[in-house]
C-alpha cells in the first residue's frame, strides 16, 4: 500500500505527553513486534515536524529532535497538534499556523490534544465544528469558531480533538482501531500495558472536588488569560 504519513507538529513549550502519548501508540502501527514480523499497518510512517531541525524544548524542559521541517514534510494523512504553554506563542507564528491549516485541510484526519485545538482553530479548521480541549480552556473555543462538546474525544467529520494531556492516548487508540482493527489496538494497548488505575479519582473537574479544582484554576489563571489575549489578537 502507499505510505500513510502520520505527522506530529512540535513547537517550543509543548506539553511532552500531549505529543509522546499519541506518538507512542500511533508509531507502533509501523513498528514490527520483531524484526521478522510484518508491520501492523504496512506503509505507516511517522514524522516529527518543526520549523527547523533544531531541538525543541517542552514546557518542562525535555527536548525533542524533529525529523522534518515544514518545507520537507510530505503530505500528511494524519496531522496531530499537541498543546502546552507554548501554544500562546505559536498562535502568533504565521508559519506554524499556515502549515497546520494547509496540511489539515488535505489530511484524512486533522487532530489535536489538549490546547492544541486552538492551533487547529487559528488555522480555520474548527470553524463551525464541535470540539474538545483541556477542561480549563473550553470557554475559549468560541473564539476560534468552535462549539465545546463535553467529551474526552470529539469527532466532527475528519476533525478529532481530545481533552487534556492523557486524552491523547485514548484518541490514538481510536485511530489505530479504525485504521488497523480493534485487535491491533488491543495488542498495542497490551504491549504498553495501558491499564490505568489512578490513585485518585480526580482526573476531571466533575470528580476532583472543589478544593482541587480551585487550586488548579488559581495556578492556571495567568495561562488562561494569556491564551484568551492571544486568541483575541487573532480576531
């Protein structure tokens, strides 16, 4: 079969798990379980894309090496845009926004994790669409023409948006099941032993309790204000 190109757009200040979570799952489509075994999805290729090939730091200091630039990247069948503190600056970078829009309009799947939804939105891809993002930023989705839908993964046509950080892993499994079948998705899930059993039932504001929610909102206030200001500048 022809190559199926999966591309992850990275930029300074990404949240690493927004990127590495779905990358870990989706890259296994192209990774044989042994050297002699066939690929689970022949033709699958993964690309890590940035403005240049220089290391890209995450918002916690861990850096990544891109494999492609905007100029060398092939046409993508799936584009994934992570979120993170760096989204605010990336919104003001026309080259990044234009690349996402160009690739997203021709891709079979245009996807995001967490606040990466706002980069899809800035490129025009969320106008008139239902979407998810990190729970603390859902009130800003109308600024990019989107309607918030309360769900961990939201699909509207070829646009798939997911909630904060860990939701990217779940979205990736849904894509694997669609492309290669549920048995392959289950095998990859088993391979990475993705069997969550969190010590606290606090991963969503509906469950976390008022004290935890208030602490998170207080710590996140400046970031939320910065995101709003960046989106309003885009008009």
